[in-house]
C-alpha cells in the first residue's frame, strides 16, 4: 500500500472515530488519485448533509493530504441516506 493510501485510510478511520454513528465513511474503491467514499448514517439531510462530506477534506488535510470533491452521487430509492463522493488527491498536497 502506498503512502497516499495509508494516509487516506488513516483519515477515514479518524473521521469515523469522531462522527460515527451519525456519519460513517468507507472507502469503496480507488482509481488513480481518486478515492470513492461511501457515506452513510443518520445525519440530518436538511441541516448539513454536505458538511458531513466536506469534513473528510479537513481530516485529510490533518494527515497531510489535500483533496477536492470532484463528484457526488446521491442515489435514489432504497439506499436511503447513502452518498458516494469522489475525492481527488491533489499532487504536491502531501
């Protein structure tokens, strides 16, 4: 596992430590410099859904990674509160 993946996993672990069970993040897959993260939980969708997702960017910065959300998928139907965000790690940001 490369250094970027290690830091990203550490950030997700730290994110979950302080935000679960209201919001839980899980890395679904990685394609190059982009990590796809599934968010689920009981977070209030009308008062800060995007804040829960943005928060992972700040935790990533604490681990020495800069990332931008380049895509957000909000499935409809029985998936309920699940959201999938694509975080692209910015080169030179570590």
